[in-house]
C-alpha cells in the first residue's frame, strides 16, 4: 500500500527528474530509480558525490542540480537567523545548524563569531575532515577572532556517525581552544555537536570550567 508520504516523495522526485532529463520516459525511469534508493529529497541531495571525478557522465546533471538545491537550502537557512541576540533564540539556532550540518558525510568545523551583545558577526566553516576527524587549530581561531573583533564564539562540529556524545579528543580540543581564547579575552560560549537526530551542548553537559 502506498502512503500519502510516499506519493509526495514520488511527486518530488518526478519534478527533480524533469529538470535533469528531457524525455518523459527517462523522467519516469529516473524518478523510479530515485524513489527506490532515497527516502527523501534531503537524503538525495546529501547522498550526491561532490567530486566530479567520481560522478558518472550520465549522472552529472543530477549531481549539479542537487548541489544547487543544497546551496539554496543553506542560504535560506542562513537568512532565517535572527539579527538580535543569538543566544536568546536557541531553537532558531538549532534548526539552522541542523540544516547546515546534520547530513554532511564528513566532519565539518564551523565557528559563529559574536559581538558584545551576542549579535552574529560572521558564520564560517573553518575546515572539513573525514568521517570521524577534523583538524582544528586554536591559534588560527584566536587570530580570526581578533580580525573580526569578536568577543565570543560558538564552535560547532558534526558527527556523521550519529554519536551524540563528545569524544575524549573533542573535550581536549575544546579545552585547548578555551585556553587560547582566554589569552585574548574572548569567551568560548559553547561547543555544539550536531548529528542527524540530535544536538549536544558542551555547556549543558558541564564541560566548561565557569
């Protein structure tokens, strides 16, 4: 029995196919293939490879279209961030970070730079890593804080594995960043871990000294 949800996904995939291939027969075949291998549009978008060397010639149009959709989703989410005190709207921030990072297949390390009123100055992805590691350099973070005149930051990274708890290396890395920022009087407000289904706050776990 086909549910309404499946019909909705099927319709979406048919629309995607209409942008990628020209003939109706090819559209139906592609939509059927997408429905067999992906449970949602979000899954389809984030399952696409980004390295063109690894994309079969017949799939390049689909990969490019999905890349455009992914970028639009990220930009839309960024536009929804509040202009005021970011810490007063934690649910909005959580939703934004989930859109940006939850389905990434490698670890991504980003920083939200805040001013003295906790207004967002800049949101930057600092580095990309592997499925279970990303390199972070406290000195570079401190340097960037000085460049942007930030007084506080929120650091965020995702766990593609789905592990919601911080690892020992996550904790050590956070402590190193906190010490580097203390020298220049910048506060590490929080460190968040993002997975597909959850978000973990170091501060709520009591992993900060203050």
